[in-house]
C-alpha cells in the first residue's frame, strides 16, 4: 500500500518536476521493480543491490549535488543547509522570524514573494530573473502539481496552500537520460547509424582542400576548444563570440563552455559536417535568458559571419515576452538573407507543443527519434498541418568539456534530446548543401531556401514513394542501402534533387 501511495504521488507530481534534474530519473528508477531484479526477475543479492543503488541512485544525485553546490565545500554544506527552508525550495530562513511564527501559519506572503534566492542553489538559476527573462526557477511548477494531488487525493492535506503561478523556464533540450543510463545496445545502434551516414558523406564528398565552404553558426553555451575532438579540428572553427560579456574591455572571443551542452552539440556538427566552417555564438551559461541577446547573435551571424545555416538547440515555452519581437525580426531577416534556421522542437512530449523559435514560420523544427525512426517519448506530437522532420536524438555520443569530465582522457558523454537531433540535422543539411555546390552548382543557391531544404530533407526521409510517415515524423536517415536516396545511382540522386528544387 505504501508503494502505491508513493507511486500515486510521483505520477501526480512528476510532470511538474524539472525534467533536467537527476531527481526525476532517480525516483523513477526507485519505483521501477525491474531495477532491483536480475535478468531472470529474481531479487538482487546484497552485493549486486549495493552496486545498483550506487549506480542508479547515489551517483546521479551525487553528480547533481556537486554541480548545484559547486561554490560550497562539502564540509560547509550541512551548516549552509540549516539556513535553507527546504519546503520552499531553497529559500533562506529568516532568522528573526524563525521562532515567532505560530504553528500552522506562514511568513508574510509579500516577504516570501520577493525574497532573493541564493545563487549557488539551483543548477539552472542565473541570478538575473525578471518578468521578461527565464531563469530556471521551478518551485511554482513543482508545488502546484503536488498541491493538485493533495487536494484530490489526500483529505487531511492543508487547503490553505497558495501557489505562485510561474512560467515554465526556457531551456536547452537535452538531459533526458543520464549518460550511464543509456543501454549498450542503444549506444551501439547510434554508432552504426552514424557510420552509415559517414559512408554516404565520404562517398560523395571528395577529400580536397579546395572544397566550397559551408558556414554553420551554433547558438549555445560556448565550446571547449581544448577538447581533443575540437582541438584536432580547430581549422574548422571560423570564429567565436561571447554575447554574455558586458565589459567592453573583455575578450568576446573567449566562449568557454561551463555547461557542456555547447561543446557536445558543436562536436556533433563537426562530426556530421567535417568540411564545414563552424562559428560559435555563446548565448547562455545554463539556459537561454533574453530573446534580445539571441537576436543580436543571429544578426551578427548573418551580417558579419555570413553563415549558411544557424543551429539553435533551445526553446522558450511562449513568445509572450517584452523582447521576443527582436528575436522574431532577426529570424525574419535571416530567412530573407537565405540563411537556413534549425531549432529543437522541445522535450516535453505530449504535454506541450513545439517551443519557440521552432514554431516560427521561418525555422525548420527538428524532432527526435531512436535509430529505428520511432518517436522519442520526449519529442512533441507531430503536427497534422506541417512537415515534421526528425532524426536520431537518443544515446548520442559526443565531446564533453575536459574540465567537467571525470575521465579526463576520454571526456565523452552519451545524451538524448531534440537538442542533439537538431545539431545532427544541421550537419546533414550542410552535407546536402555541399553536395549541391559540388555536383549541382547551378542549383546550390536554390537549396538555401527554407521551403526547398525542408522538401529535400523530406525526400531524403522517404524510402518508398507511397510510404506513410512513422509516428507522424519524416525520419532523416542517410545510408547506402538501396531504399535510401543516396544508395541509388548518381544520376538518379541528381535528377531527384533537381526535381525537388524545381518545384
């Protein structure tokens, strides 16, 4: 009965728990009976149980704790915790009021509402929250979900709980599964998928130092240029710009990645577009804050870097922000200048629709699948009136900043999310554009149209002329298999691309 109660509470509240937190994953593991059984369904012995508890519970929480409290030593953590009101999600306890409040009553609501949050507590907290900015403050969502459950299922629960109606935070669309939780099979399947793609790339793109260049800008959390995978391809890095620097005397070309997300996505683009020039715009530390900052980065990428493609692995849940019109104008300008825009659809599954800017009419939204083309559970539901492009976004292996890695010699992570499907799709688009520049030079410029690139990606996804979509998605998967476009003759490929671009 206790298990059922706990499971009911979690089911009612889990939609309100920040999905990027390992707490979400750990509780799911704890409540899954299969976690504590062997392959034959038998209970684990003591030694195996201890190991399982560490791998599935302790280690993920330990990692998250070390990141969240990176500015506080473990020795001082207990003392610091005494100053925090855990029930109110990391709000400081007011010393002068601690003993003066009668039991069953709360502090002054106005004081609670404006009390500052300590900067070190939440991994997603930026310290810059305002009405027009999104800073990863989740307490309202979590408390609202639990309050709804208490009202419906727990008759003795207090009905006096007041909920602060906060907007959902902007975010990068990653961290659906921690690195260690991906199965060996899913990792292996991704490597095979990637190798099939690269076989296509190397067959049709000759090794030459005089290839026409395709320029890609990535708007993300920066890049670790000292990572071995990045350092080996430094000639592919065209430029870097840190849009978070306000100090005019600081070097804006320093775009150090303190999150890992940007390095991971940037390395993916270089994997899938090994001959492209990559331009790195740092627009966030942990989560995108201001639409106006992103707009500046887009305008700079278009006018100064003169890129062909912009990759955006993030999203806002709403466009109702004071400065969103600046981002909207920047997207429209980029589209008018024939720059291809790719954005992650979102990671909220069926709970929410596409995020912004993926919803924008000038942007190509990218969804996530597994390596078989099945919709990822976190990927949003397909739209009936649009082309729903998708590619693999599960168990993706890529570079992770050396200074954020436990294994300094390897510095790789395995992650899932529409973020990484977007980076892969942007790299794939770069391949198609380069193919056109080499083999169909008279048609290359036409492929820089959003409508035509979207149409070609849709055609690449088709394995048969009368094929239905899979889960409503057009699964972009390049290979040399005979059913794949690039598994056919060169003449057929060129004729097909011409037909698409002529429509």
